[in-house]
């Protein structure tokens, strides 16, 4: 488990944040955030006042990477690009998360390395991570400002023979009593635009491989735009399934066999294929090493 708790002895009275700065080489902001999150414990209880004087035995809960040996497919002095496997989180969503990409990111580049954009747990493919705090903000801004051009591959049901696009606003849902869809097409939502290009058709399985070009970065954009178009990504347990199947998936009760039966695959068949961007006056085009065409596995 990447979050560990260890005991340390503070030999002389000192403010909590100063102790962390001196002993662990943290910045003042990092030290204050660690305390504010309740990661410093005194007598077994979280202490959240970073200016409080501490002395004697304290406990710290902190992230200690538990790497699985995933290596970047490309890297510079500022960033790394990984081919993230499906089923892996980018960041731990609780302190009990056994593994996320952050484990390998920090095992390679240290405690100040971090993932700089979102990619859903079940989506495989390209993930960028910064190697240091100085690079983290400008790299995140490239994604926030949509300067980075992304493409995805998706296996979908049926035969797709022509290019198409969807230009429909997306809104996050607040009521899940009748549908488990996280987002929906809604004119009151945020503008979203995606282009789609057919690549391959598998006649035996009646499925198509398409390339997807999201020009905006909305939650589940590709999935909901395809669903709106009447096209379903194989393995999608949310968009295009009935309420009960989606509910079983979200509660961890949907078996692999039932998922294949009701969705056509055991995972979401969506893959981040490429990233094109300019950074520090260099132009980069990075493409996934995974052959998603030849690696369709139900």
C-alpha cells in the first residue's frame, strides 16, 4: 500500500511545518498541506495546525511508492509519457488504494513528480507526468488551455463507414435515480466538439475501430458523444446499458462474464493514441506503442 504511517521523534520543540521543511526538504506550501490533510498524528489523532509546536513522538502518513515497473515510452528532463494500462488509476482515490500510476511516476522521478492530466481508470494509453514542480504547472496549463491535441481509438458496435462529428454541450448530472450516466447532452452544459474517423471494420464480430479527436476536454466526452450518435463503445458499462447493469458495475457487483455478455468486452475499449504539442520551443508528437487494432480482447 503506497500510504504508510511511520513514527518520528522530534528532539526539540519546533513548529510542525518547520520540522517538515527541515527534515523532509519540503516547501512551506507542501508542509502546510500535509498537516492540513491530517497526515501528522499526535497521540494517534490528526493535528491540522501547521504552526503548532510539536515535540516528542509524532506519526506521519505519507506516500511511499509501490512501483510495478511500468516504464515511460518517452521522456525529457521535465516530463514522461507512459502507456497506462486499462484498470489503473492515475492518482490514488483513497489512502487504501493499492496501486496507481503515481507509484511508478514517483519511483522514477521522485516525490515532486506528478500526473498532469486526467485519463479515466478504464481508458488505456498515453499519460503525461511532470518530473518536477517547476514543470508541473505549465504542463497542466497545456491541457487546461487545450493546446495539446489528442486522439483516441475506440472499438464500437456496428459498421462505421463515414466520418462524422458531434457538436453538443455536455452537462454533469446531479440526479442518478433514473440513470447512472455521469454526464448528459444538455444545452445548458459546456460546449463540446468531437470528430470521428473510421479505421477498420471486423465483419466477423460486427465491430468497428474508429479514431476520435476531442477538441474540448469534457468529462466522458467521447463516450457520451458516441452514445448520442447511437454508437456504443464496447465494454462501456454506463452509457447504453440499463440501470441495473450500470448500478452493478458501480457497486463492484458486475461479474466479468456478465460484463462481456451485456457490453461486449471486459473493459472499456477506449485508448489514448497520440499527443501533439509544443513545449519549451520544441514540437512533440508522441504515439502509443500499443497496437490497439490487433489487441482487441473481449
